[in-house]
């Protein structure tokens, strides 16, 4: 997929509005437990101990504080207007620095031990170039870890909401906010049903969405229906993407049966 000014600006604009309007990171949504769940079993938070790390596309900064409890230095990079909320959320953390920066024009940083991109790469117009740029931030032997949507396990979801997204990606924020709010009770009901029945995406509903409050559920729905670009990749596609970007020892984990956490080593 090639980078064009229009698609790049569209992605930034989509998330600028999202992370400006949705700024509350309290509860499970911004918790250490959720970040640990995203990374395991490929990486633990202890692996960050004493290192220098960056999160590319940090949004409203929900995970930076947790990273700062382990790493010596943390850089949060966000290209959109949500950077202001990320700065406010992390203002009391001395070893976290938040910058307004695009993955296609990264600033000079000290060589890093870890680079993270959580829920970002599948929204980018040129994911390969983005990963190549992330690799350049790392020390030799440094690790890049990404979390992306998986195609496996999402077949029913894509068949249902893929069509709806053709409309919702064009909605103005107030309308999409209203729709997301209206869908929260339905999602809460489906989560409850998954507690007792083997329904599609049961593991994800029980272990990831069930602990979220209604504010975070609304954000989760909005996050699914808002972005212009949202790719869902197979295991082999993610493996190939990481390898083509120059990473070795690429390993993947099928998180809760619906997404991929992937990690690789820089040369």
C-alpha cells in the first residue's frame, strides 16, 4: 500500500478527533494489566527495565505511565491533536516525554531498546515504510513490538461491520458519537451472553471488553467505526510484513483469537 498525502492526512485527522474527544484513561482501559495482556507471552514489562523505549502513535498516552514505571526513558510520539491530552495525562511522570511526530518523519532520538506501536500499523497508508522507520530508531539487537488486527477469528465481525463501516467512516463526530453511545447496551448484552454461551469472539469479550466501563466500551466502538483505513491481516501477512521491514527472529501470538501481537529484532 503506497503512501499518499490524502490518506496520510486522513488517518491523522481520524485519530486527532478521536483522541481529543476521548481522553479518560482511568480504569482497565489504561491499566498495566491491559498493557501486559497485549504484550504477553512475547514480552513482559520487566523486559523494559532500565531501557529507553518509544511508543509510536501513543494516542492519548494511556500506556506511557506504565512504560515509565519500568523503562528509564519513554518517548511517546503522536502526530495528531491527541498529543495535548497525552501530555496532560503524563505531566506528572518525569521520565516520559511526549512529542508531536509522524511515523513517516520521525525525530532524532537516542538509540532505543524497544519500540512499540499498539493498534496503529493497521491504520497506516504505508505500513512497511512505517516499520522500516521504526527499525531505524532501535539499537542493534533492539526489539520492535506491534499489535494489529487479525483476519483469523474476525470473519463474522468483518462480514457484519465491514459493510457498516462504509457509512460510519463518513459520519461527522457528533453522529458517530451518538451511534457509538447507542450501541453500548447491545455490546454489553453480547458480553454478558458470552459469559454463558460459546459465541463468536467469546474469549475477547470475556477477557478484554468485560472489564471495561461504559465510557471505554463507547470508545472501543467508536475506534472500530471511525478510521478510514483499517486492515485485518493473517498470521502470514504479519510475519511477512515484519520480515520485509528488516526484523529477524519474528514471533507472533494470536491474542485472544482475534488479533496479532508481533515482535522482531533489529539488525
